[in-house]
C-alpha cells in the first residue's frame, strides 16, 4: 500500500514538522495529497518539467514588487550605484544568475546529480532553515566545479 516514495515523503514531512519549516511542510503535503488522490501521473510530469521555471517566475515577481510599488525607482538606483556595496551586490546577482542558468542544464541532463542536489537542499531546508532555491544555484555551482575538475583531468 505504501510505496517507497510515499514513505520517503512521510519522513520528509516529519522532518519538516520537527524543523518547523513551512515551505517544506507545504511542498511535501501537496505532493502527498496529489499521490493519495491519484493525480500524480498527470500532475507530477507537468510540475517536474515546468516547476523550476514557475518558481523562478514567482521569485522574479517578488523581487520586482518594490519597483511596482514605487519603493524603488530611478532615484534609488542612482543612489545605489554610488555605493561600493551596491556594485558588489550587482556583480553577485550577475554571477548567481549566470551559474544558475548552467544549473538548469545540469538538472535536466543528469538525474544522478539532481538526486544529490535535491537531497542536499532538503537537508538544508529541514535542518539548517535554508531556502529551497538551493537546487538551481547548487546545480550551477556543481556545474562550475565539474568544469574546473575537467580542466585538470
């Protein structure tokens, strides 16, 4: 009756509850409900293929809200570029976006790495109160590290 994936999700739910991580609780509970009601064959492939893109879109919307509300405008942008910290933040944003783009390719093409990254993200979210943007950025970092290793092998 209980498949390995169902038991795994239940364990993750318990970990999420112990860690009091609402994002992980909601994610696991959603997946369990979909499995229990038998919609997984239709819904999971869609989420798996488009979920990262949806997530990136939602995060992008959240980041752009201060511009939409008027909290950030051209004046703030002009003031920000005068700060060395703003330039560091801008360079960091560029760097993370570029490595994340490489991470998407890695996640799509290597299931073995995807499993390790997802498990690492789950641990980080459940145990260290991390945020689940880890697989994409983690995959980008892994991609870069793999390319560096390839240079020396």
